[in-house]
C-alpha cells in the first residue's frame, strides 16, 4: 500500500491447497491478511494520492517513460519470480506445470505486446495534432481515467488481471489490485518487483473477503474505473455501491454458457477431439470453455460414444504428475455443486454415460458426460464452470438459434 509493506495486526487466514495429503488433510501453503473496510480504503486512498487528480508523477510521466518502467518490471518478474509463481499456481489452483508455465509466459508476452503496440501507435498516429472538420478544429489525445479497482478470477489469476492492469498502468492510471480469494499468492510474489520498479502508490494490494473490503472502497468515491472478471451479480453489486455510478467507467467479462454445435454432416472424430479440448482444458474452468454441446439428433448417439471414449482416456492426477489432464478443483464447494447439477439432470431423464463420471476424491472430480440434456434441467442453463460435459440434441437449427437468443 503506497509502496510500503506494513505489518498486519488483524485476522489472518490460511491458504489451503486443493491437493489432499494421504492423511486426508489439505496442505497450508500460505496465509493472507483478512483486511477490513478501513484497511482496504487506505489502499484506495493511496492509489488516489498517487493519481492526485491526474497530477501525480505517474500520470504526468510520458508514455515512453511508463513503458520503460513496466518493461523493467516484467524483466524483474521474469528474473526473480517466474519459477516461484509457477509452483504457486500448481499448489494453489492445481494447474499442471505445463499450464502454469504457459499462464506466466503468456501473461508476460501479452504485456510486452501491449507496450510495443502502444509505443508504435503513439509514434505512427498524429495524436495531439490539431485537425479540422466542418469548420471546427480539435484534437484527440489518449489519457488515463484515474484510479482503477481491478478484480480477477481464480482460474487465471495472473493472466486475467494483467490483461486489464498492464494497459491501464501504461496509460497512466493507478491501480487497486483486489487479490482473488483463491489464486492470491501468485500476486503476493510480485510485490518486490513492483516496489523495485514502479513509483509508490501506483499499484496497491487489497486482500480478504470482497464483502468485507469492497463496499467501503466503492463508497469512498475514489474509484474512477472498475475492471471486473467474474459473475454479473458481483459486478452489479459493486457498481451500485459507487456514489456516482453514472460516472464510473466499467470493463467487465462475465459468465457465459458457450455452445458447441455439431451439425448432421460433421466429422465426428474431429468434433469429439475439439469438444474434449474445449470443454475440459483446465477442468473446464475457463470463461471460453464449451459449457453445452448441442448435436443434431441423427449423430448425437455416435458423438456421445466417441466423447465417452476420449473422456475416459484422460489422465487424472496431481498438478505435478507428468501428462496429467484432470486435476483437483480449487473451489471448495464446486464438487458438491457439480454433483447437484448432475443429480438434477438424472432426475429429469439424463444419464451419466462415462465410467466413474462425477465420482469425487477430495477435490478431484472425475469428468462427467451427461446425456441427453434438455431445457428442463439446470445443467442446460447454468454455467457449470467445471468438468461436466452436457450433451443436448436438436432437429432443426432454429432450435439452436432460439437457445442462444434466450441464453
């Protein structure tokens, strides 16, 4: 907060790994400050002080200087924290080593691309030059918005946060980084690199329950921009807590029920390969994952048979196991929720097709192929965000269009 590490004397919560030991207990892999509204507001005001109504050193510096500072930050992060962040992603959110390394490297590569693109655009486009149109003269300039509150989800805690944060910082905004309840430790490992390369107050951390911290931050009125990746209910609640919601700039990526549509003339082997990849990569815990397969009735049975074979061939295990495909779920209540969805589908006439589908071992949930799913079932409508593959059928493409229109 404000470039300083201050000892926290309040409540501290343990961070548990979704990986269970042989004795049936979860490993404690770290701890986090359970900040309250007052402490969170202090972080918000530190960002506001660094912003200083646009007159702070960071917003007043040139794009070139900010790009250099952020480039130095990325260099420091790669040199000092890469391996630790990858290991932390494996332990805290159960990403395989391959996927954890991919998240870190892709995040840094994206940030460097953002910097290069901004510098190229600034040099190539005549921003700041006066132009005339219809007798009116004016100019367009890029500039920051102000204090940005940013919240990212657990599934890509580094990548999703930096996709918002790096462009915002590059433009001169100052950031309140709300650590996700799950996936926070990866960000903790960035603190020293931030302190070493960026001015005080440009990035400020808030940890703890969102309900305990964020209402005070929003009510303070210092937040000019909200970057939010998560559920619509959470986004709506935050926006409503701002004293001037009509002035709040909002960037949001919310929930979705993405369809995979299989036509009657589809190559079913290719379709099955892509569905398994799209629906079950990182256990289906992706915003862009396939959440519902809709297959033409004439090929649905054959498609399900191919999906069953492929899903049963996936390797289940721990993040550090070689070639692992399915790992434990980080959200403590997720296995129970998925079990509820499956039970509701079975109650209304569907079946779990594959062997051991829906079985649980601690937080390890065996992928379930559920068929045939209909609109009477929760699984048809709700975003499962986990390793459950529901398959529905259609006779006419218009049915699919109607499903999309009302989703």
